[in-house]
C-alpha cells in the first residue's frame, strides 16, 4: 500500500512507520489524512505474520509529533462531530496498544498532545537526551482535554498525582525528567535512536520508579487517598484559574468519575468530555488566541535574513540588565554600557538573578550560568561597539537625553548595526531626527520584567526601512518573544490602551471607591492583577510621567487623574520603594493596603456595583482601541488583541479585548459609552468615529 503523509518500511521483520513525510509545516502534526493513513498502516502491520515489532519515528529534525492540527479542532462545529473525531483517534491508538508484537516510539524534539497520546499507546518510549526533546499534554491550554486516550493511559503509566500535574497545567517536561517519572523507558543520544531501535524494542526498561513515587502511586489507588488528591487538585485549580476556565475542572471530574472503568467505557466518557469542552466559548477563544500567536510566528524568507551575533545595551539598571540577560541567554554576547559603576552592578545583578532562578529550577547548569553571565561585558566606554549587530537604548525616559545618546553612539557602531530605543511612550520619529541614518533605527519596546513578559513592540517611523523592520521581527522571533509591529504615536499600542484603564481606576478612587474593591473587580473580570496593584508594579512616578505625555499627545480624552502626582509628592512610588497603594516587604511581597495612600483618598467609601466598576474601567480601553485602529497605529483587531494578551495579560479566555467587544455587541458598548459621557465625563468617554461607524454599518472589529 502507498502512503503520502507517512513512510512504511520493514527491515529485519521490524516495521518502521515515519511521520512528517511531505510535511510543509515546520512542525509535524496529525491531520485527518495522516491519521487515516496510520490506521491503514496498522492494519497492514496486524496482518503481516512476519512482523516482529513496530517502531514509530519522525522524519522531521526537531519534532516527533506536535499534536493534532489545531485547525481541525477549530473546525469542529458540534459536540457530536467532536466526539466522533475523538473516537476515530482513540480507535487508531487502541490498535497500537492491542498489537501482538512489541511497539516503541522514538522521540526527538516535541512530543505533545496527540503525539504524546500516540507514544503512550506504545509499549515503550525511547527519547533523545537533547534539550529540544519535551513531552506534554497541552490540550487544557486550548480549553479542552486530551481526547485520544491521554487521560486513560498517562495515569496508568506515571500515576495519578504526576498525571494531574501535567494534564491540568499543560506543562512540558524534558527527557531527563520524563525518564525519572517513568514516562519514557530509555534515553540516549539522538544519533543512536534509530540504529539501536531494533535492540531496545525487545529490551527491558532501564528505569525503575523511586520508592517514594511507587508509594504515592499505590496511595492514589486507595479511595480515601484518591479523594484527598482530587480535592487538593480542585482547590489549586480554582486558586489558579478563579473558575474562569472550565477545562481543568472538567478534567478533574472526568478522571475522578471514571477511575477504574474498563477502557471502552473510559474512552467513551473522555470523547464526550472533549466534545462538550470543544464547543465552550472559552475553548473557542483560546483557539483564537493560539492562532493569533501562531500567525505572529510566521515570517516569509526568514532564513535569508542574517542573525544577530552580538548585542549591546545602553543604560544598565533593571531594564537594561533584563535586556542584556535576553541577549546572553541567546548566545549574543552583549556589551552593557552605563555612565556609572553602580548602574552596571545593578544591571549585572538583574541578569544574574534571572539566570540563578533557572539554575535553581534545573533548567540551566552551573557551568552554563557562569558562561552566560560572563558573556555580558560591562563597560563605561564604547570599546568593542564596532562589532555590535543590534543596539538597544534603555536610558532615562527623556527625549533630549535619548537624542544626545543616539547622536553619540551612531559614530561608534558599524554602518549596518541596527539602532533601537526601548522607550515606552516617547516619539520614535522625534528620536530619529538625531541620526544621520534614520532608516536603520526603530523602537523596540520590551515589557518589564523582560524574562517573563513575552511581547515586544517594534515601532515604525516614516524614515525606517522595511529591511530594518524585518530584521527586528526575525530577531524577536529568534529570542522566543512575540512581536507586534506598530506605528509611532503616544503610548504606541499597549500603553495607550492600558493608560485609560489605570487612569479610570484612579478617578474611581477619587470618587470614593476603595482600593480593595477596584482590584477585586479587575481580578473578577479575569485580569492577572488588580488595577491599583498594577500601578504599584509600573511605578506611580512612571505612571504620572506617561500620563502627562499621553495627555499632551491625545488631549482631554487622556486627562490624567491628579492622584498619581499627589502620591509621588508623598514619595509613594509603588513596589520600587515598598509603598504605593499597598506596602511591600524587602523581597517585594505585597503586605496590606497602605494607610498613607488611604489618607489621600475620600474618607467615605462610595458603593458601586461590580458590573458598573468593570464597565467604567474596560469600556475606555475598547474605545481607545477603536481610536488606535482609526489612527492607523496598527492594521487590525488581531494585532490589538495579540498585544494586550501578551503585553498586559488581558484574559485569554475572553479571546482578546476586541474579540470580547465583538461578542458583547458594539451597539451595547456604544450605548454605555454615551451614557457615561453624559454622567461621568464627556471627554474620557467620547466614542470614536470608527466605533460609531461600525455600529451604523452593523459590523464588528474583526470585520475590518
């Protein structure tokens, strides 16, 4: 039989089935075609009386199987269709499990989702010891559960507690950890996997679970112990998700209710649970977010653009140190320049602290840490800048200082060195005026802390070349960040939309709404942090400065609340000096509401419903996003949503700010804005022309 998506070969009576044949995508994924071909191939194996074993592998360099093609999941239009799809996959993987001959998966690179479930159906898994090899069931991140037998087979192989940890979080484990868990039987160099597959296929596993792991697994077979495990897991899920995500709770219910059932009954319930989850709004929105990020990673002719070999940061400190860490982590040996030894020490300390955490979590060896940290070259002069490919300026947020720095550094670097500014709000176009070659200059805005925040804004100005933007886009992808390209304008994309949210929270405080009530309303909407807590994180001095810039550039719609200025006068700066809306201990841990801040607020608390509070804070964000599209700061709603999800943690289960607005109804949003424009402030709630036009034309943001 001939196949188009898989390879089929028999050597010495061992059948080898390979995935990723004629695969255009960089990752190998299961499609309806490849699943059907695998089904047919397994029938061929079963009927072959001479076949003594089966080995599954991938033709792709760094991917075994990255799961089911998400577009297939997205295309499921009903629960019944989703259940049917699961049952088909389960049937194929059952054939592997039911083979009379031994089977083994050879894994190098990603083994996720449906790929992990396929490997679990085999008798054994052998994996490469490469850092690129990882295992996981990330379906929960799409709002569903593993539907091809993963919830049935993983607990059988590594026990319930370990399985819950992986299935409920979607996290991935590397080969070394997988071996310790008993998820895989063998680990070896990648080059030995195929040549030694015939030998290891018939060999006993070289791994034995530790006594404590065995004891934990045995305990989970006990009814009372199992009940405690599920109770603790449920409490942790609710604490983490605040109940916004139905998938983890559904997974727990499914695992608990079907424990001990025979395979056919168990898998039938697994398929049904998948079907129900696949049609929830949360799952649809999480799938939408997946494609937003996936599309951002795509870039034509990426290989033709030269990679950055050496970076440089101007201005050390916390942010400069974070950017230097990013360069060093990606083997780009950065120079870090500052005007003082103190600044350099702070920058090195910041980079070191992030690397140290990686060592503590065993994601990095001590030798690798020392090597990476030593690759950061601190300096007070421009020695060595002639070899720099990409320079990021991170000095004080002052336009005159930045222009002076760029005029100076341009003379010290080679002609094709990219020059960028990490400004969060200043005009990139104005900065470009200081340069002789503005075509190689752009904004490159990171979010703090650099090691945790995935987004980078690449900011255009009229004089920048397309080549510069493409090079910066490629570099951002190379360092595993999510890029969005935006045009110049006050606050660019993320900060311009964040500003009305924080500003409105400050106005609500001045009206008499308490700090705790405002933060609770933010959290109950799904934000990762309350508005007041976020202002502390940003810094009230920074907020006051940005507010001033926004008001100057955008007028009365961004008229800043005077509260930040009052707080700065009292030296209430936020987390940076341990007191803002809240107080903090020496380690930055939040303690309680700051009584000094309360003194600046009205004595009597104002009562307001949570829904109204949320509308007051989130409607101006939607309105500002409409102004941003109107002003052509970005091209489409998808870019807005990508920026806010990865820039400020806008709740992914809502699909993004404008996806949420579309689902709520733009006519209702316009009506509410007009109401608040009359009752609260005519400028801050003045609806944009674009929003009015969309309502008039009965269109949505995603129709643009």
